[in-house]
C-alpha cells in the first residue's frame, strides 16, 4: 500500500510540475527571447529487480528549455546590422530634412537668385534698386549658408551626448551579463538548469548586440565571454568599461585605461560615430567648399571692379593678419595664395591719365609689410600696415583701382605720342605691338599705316594714320581699347615700335580677395559667410563696372558669369552642378539608409521567426498540455483515492 | 521541414505588413496633398538633383528674356532715332545738290545755310537722345550727354564727343551676349575725322554761307565734291541702322529659342517633380485596402486560439 501511495503521489507531483511548467510558458508567451520549457520525466525503477516487482511511479528528472544556440548566434550576428541601420536611417533622415527641396527656399535656389541679381544689375548698373537687390540677395545667401552650417554642426555636437548615452547603456548591459554569468554559474554548480537566467542573459546580449557587434563564447559552466571587435567586454563576471569623449570636434571611444581610439565597426554606436565623425564633417566640408568658392570667385571679380563712385581715394583691407612680418601664406587668410602679379592703376583726376604698376608677389616669402612697401613705392600712392590691416591711399588729386584699365601713354612711335584709352576686354593677357609700316608724317603722308600685332604675331589691325587722319583722333581696336597718335614722324626702318601689355585679370591669384580689399563677401566658410558691413550699409559700393561710366556693366556680367564657369575648387563643376551633386548624395545616402533599414529588419525578422519556430510558446500547444496534465492529475488523484479505498476495506477486515 | 508557427511570429508578420502598408499610404497621401513627387531628397535623389539643374536653367532663361526685351526696346529706339538722322542727311544731300547747281543764287544759298543750321541742331538733339533717362549714343557713359557743341560767333563751330567708345552688353540667351546700342563715333563718325557727320554738315553750312569767299566756280566745285562726303556720312548712319536691324532680327530668333527651351524645361520639371495625381490616387486606394486587409488578418489571428473551441 505504501508503494502504491508513493506511485500515486509521484504521478501527482509530476503532473503538478508539468502544469507549473505549462503555466510558466503561458505567462511568458510575450517575454522577448523566452525559450519554452518542458519537463523531462522518467519512470522510477523498482527497489528490487524481481519478476513481480513493478516500478515506483514517475519522477521529474529536469526541466529543459527548448532552444537552438546556432539560431541564437545568427540573431546576435544580425542584431548589430539592424541597430546600425535603424540608427543611421533615423540620423540621415534628420539631416536630409535640413535640405529643403522647395523651388524657392532651397539653398540652391537662393544661390541662383544671387547670380540673377547680378544679371538684373547688368540691366541698370547705376540703379539703386538693382544694387540694393544684389546686397539683399547676397545677405540671403550668407544667412542660408550660416543656418544650414549651424544646424549640421549642432546635430554633430548633439551626437556626443547620444554617443555617451549609448556607451553608458553598453556598460550597464555588460554589467548585467557579468552578473547573470555569476548567477548561472552558481545555479549550475548547485545542479540547477538556470533556464530563465540564460534567457535573461540572451536578452541582455541581444540588446548589447544592437549597440555594438559582439562575439560570444561559453565555458563549461555556461558563462558567456563577450568580445567586441578586439577587446574582451565581459570575461565571466568581469567587465571592461567604454568611455566616449570629444577630441578635436570628433566623437571618440576609448576602452578601459587605454587612450587609443576604438572603432566599434557596427551597431548603433558605429552608426552614430560614422555619422558624427565622417558623414556630417563630409557634408559640412562640401558646404564650406561651396560657400568659400562662391565667396572667393565673387570677391576676386568684385575686387577688380569699381563701385558707382569709380576709382578709390583710399581703401582698407578687411581681413587682418596677426603678424604683418610673417609670409602671407602663414597668416591664415581665407585661402592659400600662389605667386603672381597684382596690377594697380593710378589715375590723374585732372587729366584722366592712367599709369600702371605691376607688382610681383610671392606669398610664401612676402609679408603684408612687404606688400605695403611695394604699393608705397608706386608713384602717387601710399600704403602702410596698421593693426594688421593694409591701408592704401592715393595722393591728393589722384585715385586708384585694380580694374583692367589700359595705360594712357605707353610710349612714342618715332616722335608721335601713342595714347590709349578704355578697359581691357580680353579673355587672356596679351601684348599689342604697334609697328610703323612706313616712314612719314602722321596725318600728312599718303598711305601711312601702323600695324598692330598680338603676342602670337597675328595682325590685330592695320591703322591708317596717313593723309586724312587727324592727330589725336581715336581709332578702335579689338579688346575694348582705342588708340590715337599725336603729331610727329614715324620711321619703318628703325623700326619704330611700341609694345603694351594688356592684362586681362589684374589680380589673377586673388590677393585682393584674400586680404578683403574691395570685396563683397567676408568670411571663409559656410558658418562665417557674410556681406561686408560697408557694402551692406552703402550698396553704391557694389562693383558693377570697371570704370565710373554710369552704364558700365562689365563687372556685373563677370559676376553673373561665375554661375556657368567650371571651377577648379569645385572639381571642375559649376556652382549648380556641385550643389546638385551634393544634394543628390545627401538624398542617396538617406535613401540607401532607409533601404538598408528595411533589409536589416527583414533579415532580423526572418531569424527571429526561425527562433520562434523552435523556442517560442505556442498558446494552442500549451492549452493541449494543460488539458493533458490536468487529466493526468485527475487520474493520479483517482488512483490515490482507489488506493485509499482499498486501505479502508483492509482496515475493516482487520 | 515542418515550420512551427507561433502566435508571436504570425503577429509579427501581420504587423510588418500593416506597417509597410501604412508607410506606402503616407507616401501616397503626401503626394496628393502636395501634388509633388519629390517632397524630400530621398524620395528620388537623382531626380531632385536634376530638377535643381533644370530650374536653375529656367531661371536664367527668364532673366535672359527680360534682358532681351529691354535690349530690343533700346535697339528699336536707337534705330528709330537713326531713321530721323538719316532723313536729315537726305535733306542735307539734296540741299548740297541744289546748291551746287550754278543756277542757284547766293541769296538762296544763304537761306539753305540757315536750313542746314537747323539740321545741325536737330542732328545734335538726335545724337543726344535719351531712352529711360539714359543717353542712347553715349556708350557705357550713358549718364553723361555725349555730344557737346562749341560756338563761334553765335553759330555751332564744332561738336565734340565725350561719351565712351564701348557699349554695354546684356546676356539674352545661353552664350549670347549682345550690345544694346551703338556708341556715337560708330554712327556719327569719329570727331575730327572725314567721317564726322557734324563736321560734314558744319562744312556744308559754311560753304553755303561762302565764308571763304570762293568764286562761283570754286564754290560750285566744292559743293559738288561735298555731296560725296554727305553721302558717306549718310551711308555710315545707314550701316549703323542696318547693324541695329540685324541685331533686332537676331533677338527675335533668340526669343523663339528661349521660349522653346523654357517650355521644354517646364515639361521636364513637371515630369521630374510633379506627382501623377491619377497614379497617386490609385496608390492611395490600393494602400488603404492593403492596410485594412493587414489589420483584419491581425484581428483574426488574435481571435483564433484553441480556447475559443474548448467548453
């Protein structure tokens, strides 16, 4: 009887345990990473092995969790890609939202309007409304660049706290894994299974894998060692901490006591670092390149034009240098300079005569003081450096500019003075040589001519200066200039020649733009770009022309032409082409991130489905198990009741 | 291999479908609300980049057209003024021919001299004509009166030119820059030269007045010789008018080209940026149905368990 009761009791206990396990499964049906459990039973053998001895019931040997470590590894391998893709997509979508696609308010549209304002100015170069329009549009461009740079930079700065937050989570999860390792070890040592602890550790590992790629190995006591791209994050119950700091504007991760930067290579942390240290700086660099190039090209052309009041009585640079004795290329000017020439024209305001000086400048050796000395050496001009600024002034009765005027008196042909007038309108610098073709007297000798040739020897013009020509009468030449010959004799046998250099660009290297002399923009990147306050306050300073003629729009046309030029600083792209390529890249990066997120999610879902197929709780299965074990319990109880009744009957007999 | 499907994986699949349908529905709604296919760069990055280039080009074309209209008005005004100048030279030539006739008496020549004085004055006013407050024949110095007369004994003795010899230009099309006028010397001749129109008329007047007291024969010969000079300055003005006329014709062709290019750009911009409303409406309907289907499936999945059938 005693054995019979034990058999019944063992059945009741086994059924109870199975019901408890089923209940535990049902309670955790929605617990992430829970592995369903099942009881493993075995029959209890008889105490003596004889012919008529029966077993002694059933015992629950252990409770197993149904899991596949291979599938778990696949999930841990796919989690970093999912975490990285999601975070990257989120960040790039936020960056993308800063670039408007509106046809009127996008940065590209605003830049185009700047060039249109130059074209409007070309229609009426003396109009104050048109000049005001240029200033207004230049300010709008500067503000648009400033805003976009500020937003991108703010986003970059905000990624450091985000990085620190992720690093704190990684450290906390590593601690959690280490703690669970300890508990699992204790459980195993005491003969337990630790199924729930293992599931909790898997959850912590998967959360960790979303943040940083990891590689997990297990020892004989089922403790997990976690490696993260080259270092041991968790070793049994020990952890190594990560730290995040800013270094020279970049987010940097360090491991433990090491100061060597750590590259996580994936996960949310990798995505944030990539955006903070690569993507955003790259976008900012592109923006800065565009802003700096527009500023430099506009300034270079603006500097070699003149405003409404014409040439200057005095002018001061607006980009100071810290050390006036240091070579110019060491003075942190907006851009590096190449050796070249600067041509300055000095105009006698009484006679209108123009004299020119061409200064050679070597920015790797010449300082601002050297440049001031060279300018000071020009007749009727004075120059000095004060507080790092270059000050240039014309003598009383003289004005100066850096426009492409032509020297008035380049020399004499024989005894006939040669006089030039106008502004050079050539694509490239050239030298015109005036040569007497015959011997005779200007204006008297029949058929007397002077041939003008260019630097290649090609004939530019053959000028009739013989009978019928009035000495002093202007004759037009190609290239925007006119020439007249004074009374006198010329001799072809000498031969009488006069050569004059016609400089197409008086400042091809951009010395004026670098020093901020007669420029429209100040600043050297997207964040610092601005319209010079003097020009903003007085739009008459906008250099629409290259002379003080009211209808001279040559410089306005040059400024507008920038839009269509392939610029070396933009990789031989035009301004529009560069901007289009830039926004195309921003859009493609965001689109690819979104596609990557969808793909990573699909892959992760597929792996998760595989795990669920093996380890997740099926409510219908558990419902059947409930019925089964409930019935087993009922039958076991009936058996115990039967044994009790038998015992009662036996007692009655005795 | 039999796949064990749990409620979790089934629910995950249903929610994933519902999420995808919601995303696509949102895209269709946005396209309908904004009538634009590209509402952010990632919607169509390459098309967004291309659309920017096309818009920049269109904006330039619009500016070119404004410039073209201004240039055309200025050229037409200059041509019209030159027509008046041409009439002056025609009249001067006729006077020169009549005066050269030996039958013309000195009194008549004096009257003709007075008429030529008037012609000089009229020509001066034509040479200093203004359009929109700017001198037409002053070159780039169009805020300064280009021609100034010097008097001697109450009569105009010479006319000097104080304008510029270069003209302003405007962009009227892609790589099409056109000068919008003619500087005075190219129309009325370089002052002091044989081509100087004012000098020719002044000399004619002086011949008619016979200030040099030439004999009848000498005077008739001088007047005969002067006919050619007046003809040459007339031809000079006609040449200038022809150049202006040719430029005006060119501008008409350019206008047509710009109009065509602007229209093509507008079509291209529409193709790149505008939403196909019909397609978007169809997509909206389809995605709505897809979302509803996904939600119905999710609801059914939650209901179908063994417990529903156990008493």
